[in-house]
């Protein structure tokens, strides 16, 4: 049986959400999953001026990551979405990708896929948005520290995906 | 018995930004006859173009040792470590139960030439760790300088890896000789990083490797303009 694949999809400009994405990935790797990072592309004019430090990080992020494709979503057994503070489903960077996910859901292509949501603001809207998208959603834990929470959540998502994959494989 | 792995017989990949030679199977290069030697699983010779590199990716249960011949390699990881690795330094990262890191050329102008080594650890699920040390070039000239070993040595700082493997580097000038004795039941891998070096009378050229088993005495000598080698002492 092939290794469980976890797609880490995130949006970050100044690196805070990227740090959580990295921790979620470590959690998934601890659960022996294979991971793939995808950063949502920037939309020109959607943000006010960034600090010089943030611009430096943004330049690096743009070089190091590519955006998610339909094939990435279809190939993944599980997806962890990671958003910065202030996430809104109508944020320009997220709209196109969430529309793609919705199309795949309507076409029945997300069945059996697991997802989790991590947002810097624990009261943010991302978990509710993910819940509506047809995934098997893993609720986040109540760990206090953001990095530890992200790691634990990435691990839980991968563990559930492992279990579902093992279960579906044993029925064949 | 000494078995030479010729430089030109290694796996090769050129992605434009990366020109890599693989002594053992790696990524798209898969040769069942060259999967590993003892616990030495990966020995990659990478040239990375300015400003480019390996974006964030994960490792698990592997001891990863990196040595730079030219330029600077910027390392960032999920433990918050961020360092540039330069010549006459060595980096050892124990992936343990999971780590994510990136390695990119720290320069926008100059290429980086690095050697990446993967050693299978003695046990799984270890706590990830990162070490980086620097040493004066004189410490590798005409003698073996320990880069990594299973525990901290008393006399010389070296990185610690979770396996019974010692990795040395040495630079030999033309005609300069060096002897090393292998303990009983130990094996060795020799990799020529630069120049030419003879091993027990056999000439090894840049990029060549040699697997050594059932031999006790290793005699090295710089050939031509001399050379730099890695010596792996393996169980």
C-alpha cells in the first residue's frame, strides 16, 4: 500500500502562517505520511503595505513554494489548510482555490478525503469553511501553544487518513 | 577487497538549477546494484545555481550530514534553525521522528557545491536535532579530520550522529601520504571530493568512490596536484 499523502495548503505573507504549516507537516511526518507544501498565490493589490521584514519573507515565500493545482488536491489523502489571522472565505487569495475545492466536491471527487484547518486566530472562520466542503474533518485540539497545536493537528489528520487508507485497502 | 565506483558511472540529474551526481540510488535514479554501502545510504554531489535550492521538504529517521566545498548553503528548518553552511564547516541534522527543512544557495551570484550524506540511524523515532561546527583548514591538511561520529570525541569537536559511523575529511598535497588502520570487521567508503588520490596504489579521480571490506591498512597519497577525500569508517 502506498504511503499516505498529506497536502499542506497555506497562505502566508510574513511567515507566521508558514511556521504553523511547517509544524503541521512535522506532525504528519511523525504519523509517517508523505507531505507536500502548496502556498496560495498572491493577488495584486489585496494587501496594504508590508513592513520591510515582511517583504523579505514574502520574496522568499514566492521563490520557495508553488500554488496548489487540481492534481495536488486529487492526489492527496488528506489536506491541512493553514490561514493567517483575519482569514475570510472571500479573501482574494483563497477564493479561487475554495471554488476549485467546491467544484471537486460537487463532482464527488473529495469522498474519503480528510481535512483539517489551522488558523493563527483559533476563533477564525477557516474551520467552518472547511466543514462545508465535503471532507471528513478532524476538529482541532485545545492545545494552548500555536505551534504545538499545529503539530498535533497535522498528526491527527495524517493518522486518520492512515486509518481510512488501511481500512479501505483491507477491504479490497 | 577494494571495489571502485567510477565517477562517470554514478547516477546523474541536471534540472537546470541543480547538477547532481548520485553515488547511490536517489530520487529518479534507481539502480538496485547501488542502493547503499553498509549504513551509508546517500552520497550526493550537488552543484546548485545562485539563488536556487531545495524548498521545504520533510525527512524522517535519517542522519543527514552536509559538507560544502564551494559557496554557502542556507539551511532553515521546522526547529527554527537558520544558518549558512560554508567550506570547512560540517552540518549534521538528525531527522528523528520528523523534520522539515529547506536548503538553498545563500548567494545570488555564486554557485554552491555541496556533498550530502545520508546515514541510516541505529534506531527510529529519535528526537530531531541540528549541529553545525567549523574548523580551521589546517586540521584537515595531511591528516584525518573527524566530521561526524557516534559520540563526542575528547580531543576534537565533531558532530554527533546516531550510528556507528565515523566520517573524516582530509586534504593531501601532491605526494603527501597518509595511513589509516581499520579495526577488525570494519568497512570503509572513500569518496574523492576534489583532485586525485591513490588508495593502496590504485588511482582514484575526482568523483570516484571506493568500497573497502576485508582490508586493515589503508594507504592514501595525493596524486597529480593532490586531492581532498571523505573517509567513512563503517560497521
